[in-house]
């Protein structure tokens, strides 16, 4: 068995397998079905706002932009007020699009691969109610090299949607899903602000570079109206 590591970018075939797993998670419980589990936190109202407030505080922001990971952050993405506004817009969009059960922390570091190479998720302490696009964007933004993501993210999202449709009988159109994916990628900026107590600087530096590239490629701030 081995564990996922941002320093070892996944192949397209591995990404397909993980997206199939995420579709199974997302198809398992709808918003309505989760009403019987009130203990599950709501991502947009109980989880995201707390982290945004803490991690965009001026002292935290300044300290983390000065770390090695900050070298990847372009001038357009160094404006704390603009990023905070983007994250606030994202919370509202994610709340409106909440679709059911999500892993909540679906980055590559929370994957494991068994002896046969089959992928699974661990670290379920952040399981919550939210939008499927949060898991998909967090996974693709951290698990693939920039070049692989650019070349294959359309096809990978299409595969995810086909699998979700097969398993649940309901999936958004590609255009609607693509917009949500672009918007939810803003959460990848949190790799720039992640405390070193939670993730080593080497991991944050790799993921911050991937995040910045994704945010610019996907024009995420514009997608959020910022």
C-alpha cells in the first residue's frame, strides 16, 4: 500500500479511477437523504467561513505569502481583499449548489493505493454536506501536473458526470458543471494559506503552484464575478 503525495502527480488513468470513486460518494446521499444525519456539518455555512476568516486575516496572509510557496503567486493573486471577495462569492455559490454528501478534503494527500493499484480515500474527519464540485476541483487541482490538468480536465470532468449520471440518475449539464468547477477551484488558493502545522511546506509549495496555474487557466476570479 502507498499513500498519495503531491510530489508524485497522478496519471490520467489514476485520476479516472479516483473520479469514479468520488462519483460513488456523491451519488450515495442526496441533500434530502442527508436530513436523517443532522450531525453532518454544512460546508458553506459551517466550515468554509471559519477557515476563510482565519486564513485571510492580515497577519496570517502576510506570513504565508512570504514562505517559499508564495513565490508561485502572481501579482494578480496577491490582493488579499480580492481573494477574500472571491472566497466569499464562492461560499454563496457553493451553498446554492449543495448537492449532498462530499468527502470535504479530497486532495491527493488523502488518497491511498492498495497492492493492486486501486485507489481509495482516507481521512474522513471532514465528511460534510456540500457541492460535488468542491471535491472534484480539490482533487484535480492537487493530483495532476499542470500540463496534465490542462490537457485532460475537460475529458475527466465529462467522465465524472457520466459516472454520476449512471449511479444517481442525475447530473448537471457539462456547461453548468464546468462553471461550478471553475468557481470551486478558488478553494485551491487555500494551499497558499495552509498552516505548516497541517501540511509540510514542500507539499504546500507544490500545490500552491498548481493552484495558481489552475486559477489563471480557468479564469476563476472572473467566473466568480470578481
